C-alpha cells in the first residue's frame, strides 16, 4: 500500500477497519480512567450495564502471531468471543488502558504481533469498556506486565462548537469505524457511529499528538469523511484541518491545559506464558 493511502480490511465477523491500525485503536478506548498499579487488587473495574464487572477471561489463548503479513483485525464489541489478530503490545496497551501516553517501551513494542482469543464466563459479550479490565489481567498473567502511572497537566486542546453551530451528521448506525491516514501533502479522516469523545481524541493526532478533550456537550454518534492538507504540506490544494473542521463540521479547537495519564512500563515479557 502506498504511503498516505487508506485501505480497508475485512475479516468474517470482524469490524471493517482502515489499515492504519494503531491510530484507529487509539480512539476506541479514549475515555477510561487508568489504574495506578498493575497489582490486581487495585485495578479499577470498568463501567458496565451488566450485573457485575468481568475481572478476567474464563479461557484465553495468547500467542505470538505467525502470519507473514501482520494485518490487524478484531472482533466486534458484544461478541461472545473476544478475538484480536496481529496486535502489537502498543495496540494491546491502548485496548486495555485507553488513550494514554506510554514510556519505558521495549524495543519490540511496535514490531512483535500477538493473536488473542478469549471468552468471559458464560460467553458473555463485553463492550469496549468492559473488555479493559480482563485484558489488563491477561497482560499481567501472560506477559507479566508491571507498571506505574502518573497524571500531569499538559498543553492540549479543547474541542468546542463553532459560532455557526454544529454541522455534524447523526450516525445511521452500522459498524464502528474511526481513524485517519496522513501523507506528506494530504490527509484523510473517517468516523462512523463514533462518539464526540472518540472524535475529539482522533482530531488531536494530526495536530502534533496533543491530548484533546471533548467540550461540545454533544451526546450522539456521528459519521463523516474529511480530506485536508497535512500540517507539513507546502503545496496541497486542500484546506487545513482546522479550516475543514470549522467549515464542514462546525467545530473548533481552543488551546488549554488538560490532564494526561502516562503509563511507565517497569517490566514486560516479549513471549507470553503458555496458554
């Protein structure tokens, strides 16, 4: 695939996703609080609409992927079996902890890929948020992940409604999709059935990966596709991302201090323990 192009991959039973894997996943879990330690007794349960939070998977297969081409795919939320294929530790950390900064990464943080198949007790389907705690436990059990977290106030952005009001299109449902790809001159962004919190997190990425918070007050789910000039572009015919946001979506950024959580990895194994 040529740089700057956005492709799609489809697996039976899997959500249709752009190939830009890491950037997609950063947006799916951007709203969760991050626990302060890898000690299970202090892990915070995810919010749930079920009778009780699921703390761990009943059965799980966790192995290094042997696919010659590492194309990422994962099961839809609510599926009776959680499946993720060809996910790096970077991606798994995002799935487990949300949109956080990670330091102390091993050299293989982005390169070693894993495949996981896991089920909760009674094959209960889990939402995105409900998957976090059992996935945290799985990283603890199989990769012996040890870490601590720190929260700081850093320069970032607040996403607000522009003067003319929002111009967002309410989602008609369907598979969740969120991500962007960016070349030397032009960028492309897509959102489908996405919350404003997810969208705000994604929009901060092309602007120097600054942490971004949603301050629009909008509670629905939305669809859009945007094309824009990359920030480093010198001769793109497209308008800037900030211009496209204002004119197409009725949104704008304001600079402000925001809370950012950093996870500091103290220890993690590259090869998971036997299933």
